[in-house]
């Protein structure tokens, strides 16, 4: 059984069947990509996993527990973090100030709101924040305004803000969309490092085949709301159905 199990998920928007009987199993500690043409239902699926949308039917379990009926905050507390297409950071705060927000917001585990009351804990939190920023190579940028940085650096900061919460599953929705090639390659390297260093599962929605084939161990192809095929990158590349439906060959 995977860390994330989706079975029989359907989602309609009025007359439109955005998701039709989606089954998906994401293996623990894998990098699993979900690809498919525009409008295939990729973001809708992700929104069903993080509590932003409620499937009409079906089940979604994370580490054996149902996520359905829980709020996005509760799902985040279960160990699922999501990275959006546009980095969600506070542009008027410095890198370090941004980093401290998720540290203090984490209510379970090591970092509690009331840790504010204790100097020792406060120091521990700052050290932890510094350590995470070091890991994403941002040590020289602690005092920079987050809004003034490149898209790649914003993505690094956002990733550090996610990782400091120690998620078990990282969900990414087109993390390299709109990036220049250099920033895209940096993001690929960053995700590889994160996956190597942390006990983490990554599920990534991505348009850029270079990114998908650089990172993924398993690929699910979604077409018109339904998984068309799931396989290794090697097999996906040559799959006739995939070529026809997605790669346009
Ligand atoms: P993808 O991320 O694969 O491009 P989406 O999941 O965003 O696709 O969309 C799947 C389909 O559902 C599209 O046809 C889209 O227009 C439709 N859709 C998505 N969100 C909504 C919504 N909130 N209301 C109505 N239709 C929606
Ligand atoms: Mg989308």
C-alpha cells in the first residue's frame, strides 16, 4: 500500500466531469509525477488531496487515514505540504522572517506556539530555521527582502518553509512554470537534494518533460480526468497511448 491512496475519485463541476474514477497509489519515499494535457484534471486532483475540494465520490487516504472531510490546515498537520505554482512567500519580509512563520505556526511536534515563552526553544527554532536555509543554499541571503529575489530563490525559500515543517509528503503543482531554464535546472537539483536528504515522498504535477524525466520514478498520465497509464519514465516515453494523447506524436 502506498503512503497516498486514491480510489474511485470522481469530481464534477456542473456538467463537466473533471475527474472520472481516479485511482492512484503513491509509494512511500518515491517521486511520482502526474502529467497530462491542459484541463486533464491535475490541479483538481491535487485540490482533492489537500482539502481544497471535496470529491463527489471515492476515498483518499494518507498513511492509512482518510483525508476527506478534513480542512487544509488539518491535512497539513497530518504531514502533507503543498507548493503552489506561484511561490507563496511574504514579499515584504526578509528571508529569515519568512522562515520563522512556519516554525511558529507548527502546533504539533517540536515547534509549538507556546514555545514563544521559552528563550531556549526560541533559540532552537532560529537554529532550525538557519539550518534549513543553509540546506537550500540561502545562508548569504537571510536579510534580503524575499520579494527582491529571483524566481528560483523564491522557490528555494518556499521549499525551506515547507521542509521545516517536516512533511512526509510534498505535493507540487507545476513548480517550474514560468521559470527560465537555469532556474528550472536549479529547482530540479533542489528537489533531488531534498529527496535524497529527507525521508520524504514527492508527488509532482509538471508540464515540463525535462523536469518529469529528470525526477520521477513513476509517472501517471491523466487524460480527460482519468488515468490513462501509470509506469516508469522509460516505458512512458515510448508508450503509444501517451504519445498520442499527450506528447502529440
Ligand atoms: P489541469 O490542472 O490538468 O490543467 P484542472 O484540474 O485545472 O486541469 O481542470 C480540469 C477541468 O475542470 C478543466 O476543464 C477546468 O476548466 C475545469 N475546472 C477546474 N476547476 C473548476 C471550477 N472550480 N469550476 C468549474 N470548472 C473547473
Ligand atoms: Mg493545473
